[in-house]
């Protein structure tokens, strides 16, 4: 893995299995997935890496193996897969429950107009903090 800010780069092993491509991410526990072709397999590997690392602090990400230490058979290939963990977390956010206080008249208006207050708050926070 190479890490720049919250971007990671891991070697993965691809193996054709009939019409599918099996993926092994040797440096991450539980790092297995598959795709219907090489492109899909790499996308699935990115998703697997993101999901497996999302609860880990960047300085605690697993170290990658040296390519020379990864055994591959003749029908397997090693490729690098990169994931921007910050972007992954933004695209696949977990939600948390927060209690907020708003004026009663706004609450009544929101209910009458069927406004999702959580969505409005999330959008406003993204606008203020990210953009």
C-alpha cells in the first residue's frame, strides 16, 4: 500500500474462474470478491478495500506485501488497485443519529411541506464543510 493523504494502493490477485474473475486482496483480512470481467473485478476490489478499511484509522491500515512475496499461479495476475478513502467515505456514508433543536414553527412548516429535515441538514453541512 502506498498512502497519500487518505489514498491507498494495494496489490490484488486476479484469477479467471470460468466467466468470472476472482479477486484476492492478500493484505486485508477478508479481502475476497469477484467480478464478471477484469474491469468489474477491479471495481469490486476497490469497493471491498473501501468497505474493509472504512472503520480503520489511516495510520493503522494494513501494510502491503512486497510483490515478490505474493505467490501467484500461471493463471493469476497481480495488479494494483487504488482507493481514495476520503472519497469512498463521502460516497458511502454511514449515518449517525443526532438530536437537533429547531424553532417549532420551522418544524411545523417542514412537516406540512413533507420536508426531510435530516436531508436538509446534511446538505447544509456538506455545503458549509466540504464545498
